[in-house]
C-alpha cells in the first residue's frame, strides 16, 4: 500500500476524532460548535469514514441531509485551515464503507453483475447518497438492465450531479485509508517498516486484520470489523488503534490498546467525538 494513503498526524498536539456520521448533519454541526472554541494551534481533525449514506435505522433515506453533511464538513475545514499556522493536511477524511460503495456505484458499468451490486448497496446506505444527487435506484436498475452504454450514461449523470455541488467531488476524492501520529521516540529507527507501526496511534474506519502488516490491509480497513475484535494486544508497535465505525451497530470499546468510538450515529444513536493526545488517550468527550 502506498504510504500516501496513510495520513500523517506527526507533530499533532491533539487529535479531534469524529466517528461515522451517516448523513447526520445536525449532530455534526453541534459537535463542530463545541470543538471550535477549544481548537488550538497544532490540533488535527480526523473524520473516521461513513460521512455519507443514510437510512440505516429503517427510516427513509434523507438525501438532503447527506448534502448538508458534506457542506458542513467543507465549511468547518475552511475555518480550521484558516487558523494561523494551519495547513490543509490538518483536516483528514478517512474512507469508509459508504464512500467505497459510492465510488463503486459511479463505476457500476465495470461491475460483472451491476444489477446485483446495486440491489446489495441500496439498502446499505447508498440510496440516500444517490438521492442527494437527484438519482434513484429504480433508474439505475433500468440502466443496468439496458446494458453498458445506458449504465455508463447513468453513472456519468450521477458524477456530473455531484460535481455541481462545490467541493463535494474534491472531498470524496481526497480520502485516506488510515491515519497515524508521528513516530514514537523508541520506534524511530523502524519508521516506515511494513512490520512495525511508525506512530503512537493508528486511526481506521472499521478495523483491520491483526495478522497483516499495515501495507497489506487493503479493503480490510472498511470491511473487516471482526478483525478489530481480535485485537487482544497492541498492533505492530502502535500504542492504540482507534476506529470510527462498528458494523455491529455501535458498541463503544475503551481498552488500553484499542478504542471504538461509534455509538450508532445514523442508526438511532448519538454522535460522540473525542479529543485525544498523541497516544490516543481520551482528553475530552463531545456529544452531538
């Protein structure tokens, strides 16, 4: 895996970690309102994936909320990087399963069975994102059944619709697979090793395989929540692994070597963000 897909939080004073949102724009705005007065030079803000999507709690998917969520993310990013001494890299977005599915939908014409793929994705959150950009599942299914040309035309329409919303395509195009704080003093000689972590804390979306090095995780970051459960000791030199989405519904975990933040936002639960030090020790908790 290219190290460019792993965001560096080196020299971070504190990290504000925000778990899965699933299009809960109002909750996100309340969390941002609480973070902003306490934001300090040197802080980093990390969103742990599944920013888009919705309807996972059985409610009607709300495309308007998906748009509002992305706009809120962009507004807050602009405010953060306008602070003295701040840079664009101080705000990090991780790729979650919702973002992966959305990118797969935009390339559905290359899928061996696009009808089955769309039918699988739709009830798992993609319907809300699709509706945000004026699309609907039935139209996509008709295009998929009509053939590659019709499906390419339909996905192109969805892509162009997304591009009509300033910043949305750019935000969803700058996603990282994971993020890490800088090297620990004791681990600097092995920094960059595929076998040993380069930082004190590792931030992921849903999990990882404890049996694989960081550069061989691939899509396990967003599809392997079970691997997080199997983390019974520190992962390859990292003091702590922090994740933002629990596929089992949102069960917080706070153990010495791992921290799961998801409390079910977008599935009937609250949004709970945290402020962490470089070793992922919790300094403050914020509920939205």
